[in-house]
C-alpha cells in the first residue's frame, strides 16, 4: 500500500488531471504546480464511496481490468459526494459500443 501523495485533481470530461504539490503543506490551488504530471482516462473504471465512518470524505476509483484501486480524500463529505457523482458519470460516458453490423449491404 502506497502512502498518500498530494495532488490537485481536475476532472475534464472523462480525463483526470493530476497536479503535484509544490510542498507538503499544500492546501490551495496556488500551492500546486500549474502543469499536470499525469492524466488518466476514467472510462470503464468504477467510482465508489468508501465505507469508513472515520473518513467520510474518502472515495475510491477502481480499475478492475488492472486490479488497481485508488483512494482519494476530498476534504469533507459533501466534496466526496460531488466527486463520486461526477466521476461515476464520467466513468460511464463515451463507452465505445461496437456496432452489431460493421458493414451495410443496402
């Protein structure tokens, strides 16, 4: 299990962008780098609220294909619920459906 790493995370469409902290005491956007260090497409992943009464501000993002689960701390329960709502929608968006007929014979 890895330790916590601080990032400012932005969800744009189905892409999560991670902005690393400039210092360990980073709490506001200005305390994080202006360029993202990585981005992840969330389509096909699964968002869940953590079932931990001691940490009501935690939500999870699971990549079952690769067996990874990422834990996020949102600061408070309301922010965690907002992240969960928007991530859930993004995870299910833009799923590429393979058409049943790839060719038309009309």
